């Protein structure tokens, strides 16, 4: 009897790395000449997975966002999982922007992934939605490798992580 091999597909960012990227960004903002005398800030709410950026004007907001994204890329945080909100006016002629971290695969995206895998008609491959992640299983390890390569080649709007490979 053939044994089932499987792997999990998930998404998310290491919150400690996000925290480190925020701290490095704040340090750079404090040292840069073009930010002297300005009141720019970044706050990170770990529980909600929410970043709040505040700056004096649109130009500085763009610069703060560029610095933050650069630090996140260096620390290995997937910037594809950031949902960047619109710039909103705040008190005292400042502007504010909210950024939400995607920490799990949303149901609609999970269904799109399942449809895409089924449309390729891989032999004996089963995909199950388990909360905020997916489990892909098959008796053939080669088939699972093919599914992984297929999922890497597609863009679902989030960074996919493959783990928990079992045979």
C-alpha cells in the first residue's frame, strides 16, 4: 500500500523580524538629514499585525515607506504580504497610513489555489483547506514536487511558504 506524502502551504511574516525592521527604520529616520526637525513615526501593534506610519507630508510618507520596505526586504520579511492603505490626513497637518500584515491564507485565496491545482489535473493530488493554511497530499513525492514548482510559478498576491513535508 502506498503511503501518503504531504506538505503544508502557508504564509506570514516573522513578527520579531518585522519589529527589528521597524526599529532599524526608526533609527535611520532619526539619523537622516532630510528628516531633521520632522515628526515621522512608525508604530507596530503585534497583536493586530498592524503598522501605522505618520509623517509631516506625502513626500516624507513615501520616504518612510521606502525605508521600511527596504529594511523588511533585508530582514527577509515578505513585502508581498503587506496591505498598504491609503494616505489619510491626521491632526496637525500630518498624514497617516496603515499597513496590515497578512498572517494567514485568506479563504478566497485558498480557494483560488485549490482551483489552480485542480485545473492542472495532477494525478492523485489532494488539496485540503485547514484553517489559514493548505495541506497538499499525494502518494507520489515527485508529483508533490511538481505541485510546489507550479505554485511557485503562480502569483496569488501573497508570499507562499512550503513546510512540514512528510512522507
